[in-house]
């Protein structure tokens, strides 16, 4: 941070974003239960996964997260408008970040948010 602070005097203008995955409904891979209790024929682990793009600046301000799910309109949202969520929601068949999703977020949301803040 000393190198960044040397070149950028305003820490509110230095941002970092990164993506991570969040697996839900998944059983632990290790347990204290006996092997007989865990063996079920034909059982497949659920693959409920979302990807997240999280970010913030050096001053500690957080960006609105991006959530990438598999469904275009998840049933859990009900009648709620996706635009009213506290996150940006994107859909992709494997719920991974792609260059198209990243650039769409960057051009449509990140730049607008920076213009409003600065």
C-alpha cells in the first residue's frame, strides 16, 4: 500500500475487485459419522453454486456486489424486480464469471458508480 499511496494521493480512487465462488446445499467432505451411514447408492452432491464479484477502494468503501447464478429468473426472487436487489444479478448456465459479464458490469455499472461518487 505504500507504493500505491506514493503514486495515488487519493485512496478513494484506487479500487480492487476479485471474484469468488459460493457453494450452497453441499454436504461436508469430511465427517465423524461412520462410513456405513454415509454410503448411499446413486446419491449425487447438489451443485448449487453462485459466483460473486466483490470490490472496494483503499478508503474502505465497498462496491455493489455482482452475483452470477444459473437461472435467469430464480424462483426464490418471486415477484421481486431484479433491479431492486442490493446486488447486480447476472445469469449464466454454469454460474461462472465470463469476460462478457465482467465488461458489461464494468461499462454499465462500475463507470456509472464512479461518476456518481467522484
